[in-house]
C-alpha cells in the first residue's frame, strides 16, 4: 500500500472521539419512517422505504440512511435530505408572482408562466449540502444545538429553471449593486418573533456563467419533475458550490442591494464561531462556499473477515474548477492509507462516489477515509469545534462489525 499523502499522527483524543462516534452511529439513528414518502415510479424500488431518517418532525428535517444515499449518483428525490427551519408553505401557483426589487432600473413581478416564456430554460447537475452536515461529529466533542445530522445532509440532483443571471440582467442592476437577497415565503420562529428564511449571495456569484458548470438558477424542477413542496415548490434558488442555506426554497422575492441581506440566516446564523456572542457573530462573515468533504457510507463482504468493499462519497470544495484528486482509506487508524477508486465521472460542483476493497482483520473496528482535491485542499484529521456545529469535514470513519 502506498502513502501518497503525508501521514498524519492521530492523537488519542481523535481516536477516542471516533470510538465514541462509532457507537453513537448505531445508538442515535433517529426515527425511522417507512412510508412518509410515496415511492415514485421513476425510482421504482421499494428500497426507498425505511431509508429516510426523520431527525425532527416539526419543522420537518430528515436525511437518508447512508447505505441508501450511496446507491445512486443522482439522489432520488424521496431520499434527498430535507432541511426546514419553519413550515412548508402552501403556495397557489396561479396567483404566485416572484418579485425583483431594490437597486434595479426595472423592478418586476413574474408569474410562473412569464418566467418560463421570457427566459430560456436552463438545466444542470449540482450537489447540495447543508452547512450542518456531519454535525454529530462536532456534538461528539461538545454538544451543539440544531438538527443532529449524520453525513446524509447532502444530495446530488439535476435542477431545471431559468438562469438567475438572465432574470437579474433583465431587471438592469444599478451601479453599486453587489449582493442578491433571497426571501422565502415560509414562517420561522426566531427569538419569539416570526420571520421568513432568507439567503444572500454576492451579485458576481449570481452572474457567473461557465460553459461546463451549472449556473445559479431560479429553479422549478428537481430530477426532471416539478419541485415537491418540501424542496421549495414552486420556486427556489439553486446556488452551486454554496452551502444549502443559500438555495432559498419557496422563493418569493429577490432584492438587489449594495450589501448582504440583514436576514437572520445571513447576518447571524450560518457563521463559524467558537463563542456564541453577538460580537463574535458580527465579527465573522457569512459562510458561502462549502469545503471539500468525504464520507464512508456502507460496506459489504467481510463475513470471513478477510476483505471488505467500502463505498462512500467525496465532494470537491465549491469552486467551479475543483475536482476530487484522490480518496484514501485506512483500516489501522491512519497509519497506512490506500487509494480508493473514483466511480463517477467528475463534474463541477458535484460529488463523486468511490469504492475501495481493503483487507480487514478480526480486530478491525472501523475504516477511516480522507480526500484531496485539485485545489490542494485535504480533509483535515479533525475539525476545530464551533458553536453551531457547521462545516465538519474531517476524516470520516465507518464502524465495522466485529467478529464474534
Ligand atoms: N425558505 C427556506 N429555504 C431554505 C431553508 C428553509 O428553512 N427555508 N433551508 C435551507 C437550508 S439550511 C438548506 S441546507 C437547504 C436544504 O434544501 P432541501 O430541503 O431541498 O434539501 O434549503 C435551504 N433553503
Ligand atoms: Mo442547511
């Protein structure tokens, strides 16, 4: 076996934390639901049943079981994680209009029909991931609030709609415009008040257009079908390369501005802080791009304990030109690493699944994985704890059943 990356010594702290996690992964599986989501004919199989873990019922939050998540390159919609801060609003498509306001020469209101008629259809693939994906691993060190995600708050989908860029250009941004605010039509309780969920991105990000990559969208389709209510019907933004929180569901309004949105989910939440104080939160910029990530999701074989085949995903950091360079796996706590095989064609802003067959012994308790991307980013041994449990992207471990 080769060691293409510098070998990292694993501290006792990390190892014991991993052991703890190994047990936790089985102990806190959440509520399993068999039939909350109808099985769609497009995805055929009843395999979807029992593979979605509801982490919170109200508001509804859930993620797929990792062994189910890793089966398909494009995540079937019934398995795609759901992250809601408030209700799932019911929106009448007939009377619905998307408003564009703020620093534009031509403010506008567009019905669904007008959007479809006036702008060319755009489609493409992008992986979406919650900033809180793998929060359990932060919580294992010190409990943080929020939905206790395993590594399933991620999914890969095809998206269809119109380019955000086309709509914004049509409304003619004024000089000095630098940010786009996205307002959702949901109701969220925050500190005793009811607000809507909001997102924000730099205008330049919204205007970026690369030939081979998905451009930011105002989307009405996911995996070739109309968005489901949970995923934002009738419209959501899809901002490839950015944390899921910037892909605002039930999009009702876009404001063009010279500054980021004052919405709670931009100004206060979704920031990496170690101290949860108003000052610390003000001092830190909002999270936009997601980092490189990796997870080991499932394994097969090993009944005779000689060899197992492990499967998982790796997500390049959210830059348009970054690809996964390598995924490596260790069966002995990080002393030796061997290279996994990348399964899927590599595309911008998109995960690739990987597979590795490795020898195991009776005493092997877990496998560990790490990844490196073409920008030179490597998933770290461990990630500094932060108060809201965001952006965990350290080496990931998968427990292996011990032989009796
Ligand atoms: N209006 C609205 N948009 C939202 C949210 C929300 O609660 N309300 N959650 C955000 C977060 S934190 C994520 S990770 C993604 C999740 O999208 P999904 O539920 O379709 O997977 O939606 C984002 N858009
Ligand atoms: Mo999220």
